[in-house]
C-alpha cells in the first residue's frame, strides 16, 4: 500500500514543488490513514490544511479508494 501511495504523491509533488513546497510520506496504517509531512513552503503556509485536504487527500482517495484519510504530522 505504501508504494501505491508514494506513486500518487509523485504526481502531487510536481504541483507542490512549483510553489516551493514538497510532501514526504511518513506512514500508511492498516486502517488506511496516510501520514505525511509537508515540507518547504508548504510546511508553514496558512493554506496548508486546504492543500492537504482538498489537494493531496482528494487525489490520493481518487486513485486509492481504500484510503480513509490523509493527515499531516510534524
């Protein structure tokens, strides 16, 4: 499962890097919770919650419907 999530994140990274940010996969639980760390400009951006939920989570769930949630960790 972790490899599948990483493949989807590679697609997302292109958009994040264009704005000076990045995302790192931390873990994928057996319950389908993906933990990521927002890096660069994304780490301190006031819009990071929207990026996480409306961008990263939406794309991952579209490609991998078995994923329940994407959460950011420090």
